[in-house]
């Protein structure tokens, strides 16, 4: 069995989530988020692109409804013993087989939470579940129950985050090593992802971001590659990933001599990141961190070039995104606590001059404040 934590840790997680459900007056939870399934049982798959549901009762009952392709996946990677398969066939209605499973488990007439806000439950499938369970049990949106429990990491989880940070550094140095005038973006990506795989890491929850020239101002991956020119800028956002735990980083490299705009933006980004670090302490809020970022950037006269968010929590995430709850944006009241993990990114994009500058890394929140999981210096990278 390919479990990455002791069985006792999974039992503790189930107990915490069960207690949270009871506090909300719920008898159980229907999980469609792969992150929830992985966190509570170790179940590791991308099969959530199809219908599957993990049920947790407050009495400790755990049962999975999935497809035949994921039967052995669940057997090999999870603690789940009760695994049921819905049938792939013309006119298949897995939602009715979910109702049958709940009937068998005593779910009739119960008040159950459901993870409506998840990539594993599309709007169309959500409607079929609602229809199948109407009159059978009462459903209540409980999309945030597991997320709010797993946002604080255990010592074992933090060990994986630190290893992910080391892999992120490996990817950074691999990128620095191959970046030069004439280098192809594809070779840079290959070096970065290769370094992570060579270190025992995993695929990330979303694609690495790479863009040079005018595309260095983009904050998302896009298809298409180019070779770097003699005077260029290269924006990279990536994550070291270990056991699905992410440690993201962000940098803009300068090929050739940096422009005046690059230097000014870099100094603002570095000062803003330092200000954010001062706010990433237990008892402060995600909104406090964003306010520090905005204060510094705006004072530098770069308000129109910044984003309306400057980071977010990280953890064990699956496609299509490694971003987790909560996010650093204006007035977000979510409180920062010890054992949380955050990626803070300073992103400045000046469309008028065509200049880009980014700076970001991942932190573990301790009683003394944030501790970076990267040991790489924050100096401007020039090639």
C-alpha cells in the first residue's frame, strides 16, 4: 500500500473532520474534491475527472464510489476498505448508485454535507446528484469543511513541504544554468521539470508559467515557445512538488543589461515581499498581507502595474490548480496560523514600457513568523 503517512495520522484527520461536521449538525460528508480524498485516506488519482464520491460518516464510516479504472488505484494508494464501482454503460446513472450506497450505509433521512465547490463535481453532475437525493436526505453545502482542517499542516506534511522547497530551488538553479541569449524556452522548462523529477518529485497541480519578451508580462501558461534574444526578460513561475505538496516560486530573469524600469520594479518587489513577511504571522489576516504589498508598491508609483492579489495558501493539490485557500487579497479576514503554508508573489507588469518583474517564494508559518522553504537568494537574476 503506497501510503505517505502513518495510518494513525489518517485516523486523526478523519476524527478532526468528523468533529467539524458534528459542530455543523451534519451526519456525514459527500466528497468530490480530490484533495479531500487524498488528505483523509491517501487516495491518489486523476480519476476525479469522472464521477466519483468519497463518503465519510460522523460515525467513522468511509466508502468510495468510483469507476472500475480506479478500483485498484484506491486499493493500492489508500486506506479505504469499502470501494464500490459504478457501471460504465449507455445511460449510466452513477448518482443513483450513490443513493444506493448511502441507503446501504444508513444515509436515508440524514443531514449530509456535500462539496459542491470542487473540480470533481461539475454543475451538470451536481444537478443529477441533487435530483437523485431529493427526498432521500437533506444536503447542505460543506465545501470548506475539509479545506479549513487541512490548511494547518502536520509535522509530517511540513517535512514534505520543505522537500518541495528544495526541489523548487533545484529547478531555479537548472533554469539559471540554461538561460542565455539564444536559449529556447522549451529547454528551460525541460531543465526545470527534469530537476524536480530527478529529485523524486511529482507533476505540479498546474503548468509551469514561462514567458519571455512581451509574454513575460503574462501570469498564465500558454502554448508556443521562442528563443531568448540578446536583450530579453524571462518570467518563470513554478513549484517544487513532493507527495503532491507544493512549494511555489516566481522570478523574472533579465538577459543582457536590465532597463531602468526593471531595476525600479525589482526594488519595489523586494521591499514589498519583505513587508509581506512582516505580516505573515499568527493572528494577522490574509488581508493584512495584501495591504502591506499594496502599500509598498503604490508608494513606489507602481499601483497600476500590480495585481489585486499577492499570494495564497499551498498544500497537497491536484489539477487544474495548485492554488489553495485562503488567498491574499484586500480585506480578506481569514486568519493566519502556525503550521500554514503560503506562497507570496510580487508581480509587476508595465504594459506601457513592456517591462515585467516578479519575485516570490513559499513560507511555513511558525510562532516566530514565516520561514522560507527556499534557500536561494532574492537577488535579481541577470544573464
